[in-house]
C-alpha cells in the first residue's frame, strides 16, 4: 500500500472496478428538487462538481447548496466546477432563496458550500453568515453545516462565519501536501490546516470537519500523516472517498482503492483520535452529513 504512484496526464487510467457502481439520476424526488432549485436560480455542488451520489442524495431529498455563483476563481486539477472571474458580482438575495428552497424541500439539516471567490475582500464569508441566519429564520430547528474555502488565510473572514455559529464547520484538506501543486493550485496545505486549528480556537463548541480524496498518486504513509495532522488540529469528523475523474479535463485517476483499504483508513483515523471517520469509495463531504454531526454532538 506504500507504493508511490506518480500523476501523469499522459498515462493510461486504470480500469474502474466492477464493484464501483454509480446510480443514474432519476425518480420523482430527483426531478422535483431540480425544479425547486431552478425556480430559485440556485446551484448545487452535486451538479456542478458532478458528484457520483447525486441520485442517492436527491432521492432522499438532501442536497448541498453552492452559494456565491457558479464560477470559481481557482483551478484545482480535480474539480469540474466552472472556472472564471466573477468580477466582484455577488447576489445579496441568495441567502433568502437558499432558505426558501430548503424549506420547500423539507430539509432540517442543510449543507452550504461555495466556489472560491478570491475576487471578494472577505472571500464571501459575509454571505455564508447571512445564509446561516436566513436558514434558521426560515426553518425552525434547522441545523446548518458549512463547507468553506480557505478565505486566503483571512482570520477576520473565518471569524465572520464562526460568529454565525454553524452546527458543523467543514473545510476540505483534499489531498496530501506533495500533490497540492498539481491538484490544488492556489491553495496551501498549511493554510488549510491552520484554518481548521483556528476555527477550534475561536469556538471549541463547533465541531470541525475535513475531507480527503484518495487515488491521485499519494502513498499510504502520506495519508496517515494527513490524518494525524487533522487529529492534532482538533478535527472531529473526516470523510475519505475515491477520486473519480469528472472529465478528461481533470487529473487522471492513479489507482482505485479497495473497500478493504477504505476500512483500514477508517480504523487508522479512529486510532489517531478522530471521533468519526466516514470512509468508502463514493463518500463525499456531505454524504450522510446529518448522521456524522449527530455522532459528535457536544
């Protein structure tokens, strides 16, 4: 498991294993949710990032809202979200529309993420805070998880989100430090780790969470080092999933991990002190998010 596999855009991708199946989106709930989201002119990371779980999650009436538009100012090598320069544009009514859509969908646990908005002075932190407040005003007893960008390391932007008191604060570490240069251009491993540590310092009562992809060419030892870093940063929940290439424009898959290896990663994470590790081929940041939050409730 420690064999080093280098990323090479020209290399042949390994064949997807037979046991790795993705459902085709369909069903009454799927099309109803799609209509609600279109009616409110909202985006979801489920669609924009081509999440393999969109069929399952939408059939159970859960979705991850993606705020601050659909253009991301960074060019991560693994991500299918459209890239571009929004040029400072921001929709002040978006938080209210997210809350109204969540109410129409009958949600009690809402996950909110965003594109990176390096063009905004606060990286969009104020809109995250307003969305948390709007959801709680619209839906009694609503719990809100936010999956935030790194805000370019801004302590004040992070504090803006923390003051709004999300029920879970998530920031994905995504991959091992060695692969940041190709997989997370514009981001820094230490900056993401510092954000997670600082969030705990600002409000220890808010559980922190992070996510990790495997299959980009990392080694087993590198994965264990990242899990150890996250545990030392006070992170309570970690999700680990198989990287699946969204299209030929993104990085190729270096290899597919087996279900046994995902189980071993879960065991290693728990051994290192993480309170909840969700590890499996199709696990993504918001997969079973409400169950994860309940497992670490203070």
